[in-house]
């Protein structure tokens, strides 16, 4: 596998003690992982974009959190309706300002 150009991290609310709790999980962050993965396949971006769920990133009041690297773009309060906008912005090299934190 070649190194992807972008890596999308989605908070899955796992804490250091292994418990899954918190805002991101309660707001269906696991659904976001699936939706991003499906949309990346639909757009044939599998070689360019990688998806990973993460442990808690500590900004629970803004969850679900989506982080994109190496662009260092952080989005908060992401919903399933935002997936297309985020991927469009990623492909265009822009940012979705209304979600940016």
C-alpha cells in the first residue's frame, strides 16, 4: 500500500481505561467512520485517503470531531450530512468553514 495523501481521524470516544463513552460516541461517530469509508470508495479515493477511528481527543463539547492530516484541519459537531462537504473540500484543497475548529 502506498502512503495516502490524507488521513482522516474520527473520534470514537474510547478513553484510556478502554471504556467507550462521551459525546462523540453518543452522537454516532461510529456511523461517520462507515459513511466516510463508503464515500471514499464511491469516489475511488482509497489510495489517496485513509480513515481511522481514534480514542477521545478531549474536545467532547464539540464532538463528533474529525481531523484531517497532514492538512491539520479539525472539524467539530460533524454529522452524517457533512461527509460530502468535507470530502468535497478535501478534494478541492479548501476547508468547510462552518465546521472548522
